[in-house]
C-alpha cells in the first residue's frame, strides 16, 4: 500500500483529492499497488465532511510519517510552500506541485535536493494546467535541440483579448466579465501585468536550456495598455494581439521576454481564443510542435497533479534528466540588445514619422482622427527603437513577432 498526502485544499487541492478518489481504482492498476490518501494539510476547520478523517493542521504529521512517500503541494506562493517542499524532499519524500511561482524561483535548488535524496520533484501542472508540456520537453523531445519556445500561457489575459478582438469590448469591461466568470482574481495584476506568463516561460526556458532563468531578470509587460484602437489597426494587417512568453536560443545565450505582441492570423497561435493556452516548441529535428488545451481550471490542473503523483509512485529512484543548473543569469540577453519589428500608434503626421523611422508600413482603421497614425517599422534594436519613440507623441507600441 502506497500512501500520499496533499498540502492545501483550495481550488486545485480539492480538485486533486476528488480526481484521486474518483479514479483510485484505475490509478492503482497503473501503479501496481494499493493507494491511500492519508493526509490533507489545511488550516481551515474540516472544509469537506467527506474527508474528515484525512485533515490535519500539523505539517509534522506528514513530514514525520514514514508511510507517506509522495506529497502534492497545491498551496501556492512561496511563503509556506517552499519550506514544506524542501523539508519533504530532505526527508526522502517525492513532491509534485502546481506552484509556478515556487518552481520559477526555487526550481534549481529543489531539483538539486531531490537528486541528493534520490527522490523526485515533479511540476507538470505548473505550466499549462492540464496541457502536457513539461514531460514532453523532458522526454519526448529530449533528443532534439530546442531552439525556441513561445506560448499563450495565461487563460485570463487570452480571454480578455478575445473579448476585445471578437466583440469590440474595452479592456475594463472584458476584465470585469472575466472576474464575474471566475477567470480573473479580484486582484488580477499577476495575470494582466504579465507576471504569471513570465513565471511559466521561465520554467520552460530553464528546462529547455538547462540553466535556471529567474523571473526577476526577464523583461515583462502586460496587456493593460492595449486599446480597441490597437486591435483595429492590427486587424487591418490581418493580425491579432496576444500576450506571448517566448524564449529563444541565440548561440550560447538566451533571449527571454513576456509581452503583448502582434501575431499574423496565419500563425498557429493566432486562433487560440478564450481561456485556452497554446505552447509552440521549435526544435532542430522535429520542427514546430504545438501543445493546446485549457491552461488552468480546477480539474485540468488537478489531473496534471494526479498524473505526477502516479509517475512519482511508479519511480523508485530520482529522474536525473529532470533538472537544470542554477546560474548567474549572465547567459540571458538584456532585452534592449534584442531586435524586433514594432507596431506604433502615435499622434503625429506621417512626414515626422518618416523623418525619424524612414520607410514604414502604414496601417488604417475606420474612424481614426486626423492627428492619429499607426505603422509597423522594419527590424530595429530595442534601445534604438526606444530612442526614436522618445521623439514622437506615442500612444501605444507592440512588438511584431513571427510565430
């Protein structure tokens, strides 16, 4: 009989317990042994009567129980989860988690501890919810040289942008609907300011390129400044706006960024709408592969957590290929050294724009005022672009990405 514990009984935690119990018989066949959920760590008083005998408020009950071999951490954040996860790994217990912030900020350290104690630290649910991406990167594409990863990694922002594009809805109204439907938190800043996407692309980049990429070192922009005017101008060039996290290998260095971007409607990412996510992996042998599905939600995320539990229970040694090294971040290219094409909306006349930027592609939209123009530049260095923009009355800018 193999026994597990779950840390946290919020949305994902309760979903994990439900999926585990509902599919227990099938999971036992996959593991080849009986399974038992022995503990649920939760500070609230028995939030679910069905599991009254499982609840504990004392983490030491789990840590000091030699029968518990796998622990699922679904608390979120770093304040409590980091200490709990570290202690479990050091005690010889494998840990699985959906906690993107924990993996993005402490992943290298926790993976190292797991290897030292011959256990595993799995985190499939930390990126893409129920979309399998961590294990395919680690196993299915392990023989390929990963050149680039780009994705729509946040369902909340994709839902808002879909409303703006498809229904001509302003940002504030779309955000309100997202909150009413439970897609956005009361404080949506982690989503709409790009921090959630940043953490996820850092995890993918760390795994793909073997060195830890810390979120604090990545240029991150959200979608709060995007307007319906921008949406309409981009439509005129057969393109849509998506919040994109990308990581690209450039020799021995890596370019990583999170930003709203103009994507051509022929792109495989352009048609990803509502709360769905998509992750494009570009490698030398396989070419482009796209993983698509619901990137969040109680049951999709819980399904990925339970899959990791099964994988950990079936593995009696550390998975050495699931790792990356800590790093000094000197391999990350400062974003101002990168080059892109740019979309610009400005309150300027065309001659002034051409004097500063040279030849550009002009865009149009119905109802544009006489003093407003929009255009796409040729490829420019980020620092040069910023300097040129400082000479204009700029109303909005976006990067134009080729995916």
